[in-house]
C-alpha cells in the first residue's frame, strides 16, 4: 500500500516539514506516524527495518534539509553581522533538534544536524575563522563561546580559534615580562605572580568559554612554555629557573612578612604551575638545592613541614629522581636532630660536662651542594676542641668507617659580650669566634698575631676582621686602615680592605648597639646584586659540567642497550631522555659523543660513516 504512494507521500512529508521550519505549526503526531510506517513495513518483512526508511524518506529528507538551510544561511548572513549570525544559527540548530525529537528516529538525528551544520557553518568556515582574531583580542566571551559551539563539530573547525588563543596568551604574557625591570627589588615576586595572573586568567577563560576543552588547555600550555622560557637574547641562559627558585626561597625563608601557613601553601601550589613550564629544570634544581641548604643549615626556614610539603610538590611534578637529593638533605636534618639527642644523652649518662653547648648537622657529602674547601690547619677555638673530640668519638663508635669533615666556614655560634656596659648576644661565624675569643686574654692584637693564633689565611682573616671593624667591635688606627676599591658588574663600588701585618686591632670596650642581639655578617657576603651575580655564574658553570656528564651517561646507557645506532637516531633518543631535565643542543650532544669515542666507550662503525657501536 505504501510503495505505490511513496512518491506522493514523501513529497507531502517534505512539504509539511518545510512548512513547520518556516514557522507554520504542523501536526507532528501525524508526521511521526507516517514516517514510522516506513520502518514498520520493513520490520513486518523481517528484513533490515531501517533500509526502506532510509531509501524512501531519509535520503530525500537530507537533500531537502540541505537546500533549506543553504537558503536560510544565505539570508541570515545578509541581515546579520558575525555575532548575530552565530546566535541565529545556534537558535536554528536548537529548534531543529527539538523538531527532530518529535517525529524522526534517533538514528537520523546526528545526520540531519550534520547537514544543517555543513550548510550554516562548514560553508562559511573561512568567514567565521576570520572573525576569531578580533573576538579573541577583545575576549568577547559570549561570541567566543558561540564560535566554539559552532566550530567544534566541524572537522578542523577549531584550529584557527585555538591558534588565536595561543597567540593571545603568549602576547599577554610577554607584554607583562617585557615591562618588568630586573633591577627592581621586587622583580622576582613580580615576575612569578604577574605571569601567574596571566595563567590563571586564561585558564578561567578556557574553563568558562571553551568548556575546559583539552585542545585549548594544550594551547595554554604551549603559550605559557614560550612565555616562561622567553629570552630576549637567545645566547644568554634563561633566568626563569633561577627566578622561580628565588621566589620559592622568599616564601619558605623566615622574614618580616607575616604570611600564614595557608597563604604560603596556596602561593607554593600556584607557583608550581609556573614550574611545570620550565624547560631547564636542572637549573632550577641546582639553585633550589643551594637555597634549601642555606635555609636548613642556618635554620632560616619557616617550618620543616613547609619544606617537606614543597619537596613533595616537586616530586609530584617531576618524579622521585628529581627530588632524591632534596629528600636526603631533608632527612639529614631530621637524623641530625636524633643524633644530637643521643649525643647529649650519652654525655649525661657518663656525667661529662662540655665547656660549650652546641648542636651539629651530619650531612651526606653527595647530597648537599656545599663548598667543602676548608682552611687547612685552622686552630679551632679551645672551648670547642674538646666538644668536637667528644662528638667524633661518639660518632665513630656508632658508625664505624665513616669520616667526618668539619665545615667550620659554614658554622656559627652565639657569643655574649660581657666587656660592655650592657650585655650583647652576637651571632657570628666560627672564624669570627676564633678571633674574638683571643680578646679574653688581651685587649689588643696585631694582624700577624691574630693570624698566628687562628691559622686563617689572608683572604678569610681580612674579611672577618673587616666585619669586626665595620661593626666597631674592634678599633684600628687610621694609619693602618688601608683600603682599595673595586667595581662591581653593575657599576657600584665595593670597598675591600687590605690590612697590613703590623695593623693593631683593639677591643672597643665602649661598644654600643641599638639591639642587644644581632648578627655579625662576614664582609662581602651580604646579599647584594653583585654576590647574587657571582653565585649565579658559579652555579651555571657547575650546571654545564653536570650536563656534560649527564649526556655522556645517557649515551652510554642507550648504546649499551642498542649496541649499534645511527647518528641521527642516537641524537633523537638522547634528546628524548634529557628533555625532562633540560633541552640539550645538538652541538653539546656531538661533543659528548666525541668525548666517549676518545674514552673508548663507543666507536664509529668502519663500514658506515654515521653509525656507532658500543665497546663492551
């Protein structure tokens, strides 16, 4: 019955649906019943129940849909700008979906909507994509959201919008960085917190406008990576890893700023978002470990819990290997606390009284980035000598075979001044203490006499005496106070004192200070831009050496596993294994290969000019 009437029936159906689209309501139940009849007939025949429906109705319906929305799109575009056009298209699509749900089988819905999208979006893809730039620049959220909804179903439809978002984020980030002055006191804080503002702003934009789409998140990551690793001069090492390490140091170090633990944790968590974009993570690691060492040794940390939390955050971001030394440093501090308790418990049990109270840190040499250059033959202050001997005896019994090296240049202590009108407590370095304790016996010493008693070399003695003189704890006559001036890299001058051997240093019994407890800083060791610059240069030199060894080790591992490998494949594999720590340059890898050939770890294959083999 249906087949003889199929042509008229389908034409009538297409006509009434077209009328419905034009705003003339139709009886949807009747339309649905007629369309379903195509399916029921085939079902009755026990064949493919959709075949007749697709052939008789769906195919011509899709063609009619294409023609209708092709005309509709053209009319809409003539009457509207891009913003209004997108709104109208979305309205049409929503109405069409509702219409389809009333009379068409679900299996057809997607195909019909795709036809609508093809006519109203796909055919005008260039027009829509050309409007992306201005919308992104203005951050027109409603328009961008509509654009996203329209372009997402279209194959490669979002590519232009994604690229524009990536470019926009990059430009905003670089604009912030270029406005900052590296010489400003708050440069480190501004660099991190201002770039974080850019990151958070656009992360929120992507969440609210683009439904947290992974492609836009990837664009954010690419843009932020370029911003964070930006260098105006590509020949200069990127400073971002060092800046971020200093930012973490400022948060974790004791200071006059009263941030609550929650505020600190929040800032650390946020700053980790910057860390994940840093390419040269080995540079960050080197600077961070040095600053951590200072905080731990000199008890400058806000809390050990905060330090441990930070190490765990880095571990989550980069894995255990990256933080293994940091964990060992942290563990050493905790183990040292237990050692101190055990040591003093032993003294109490044996009824041993020491002339001074002291605590020690026993640190693993391989884990701590410390300068282990000690002053040979340094004369330890007499009150300390017995205490150190007692501890060495205790430690050697507990851990046989281990050797202790005392790092006196990193140690300090508290000295009480009883020769003044009011008592002062001064925190000073061990070398300072060795000098000031001489004045228990006499009020005046010559430079040569102090050197003979302490065995300090000229470099150390000059600097430590200078800080006593500058603080007016020791007085020197003007005749012997010779100075020479050197210039720092930033143009400021730094006074370096050279005392003659015959210079006399007298204890100032009229010493006066506003504070009854203060710290005596070693001359030339105050945190200045010059000292930071010198420390940075030394650290980068150390990093370069570490990188050479890392690349050589990576090449040996790869060649040991593969036995033979072509040059380009080896380069690619080395880069792949290194990029989690740093991005090695090809010339650096080539030098590492040449070095290993010289050391006879690998050799060139005689029959191939660009192939290497492992030497067992």
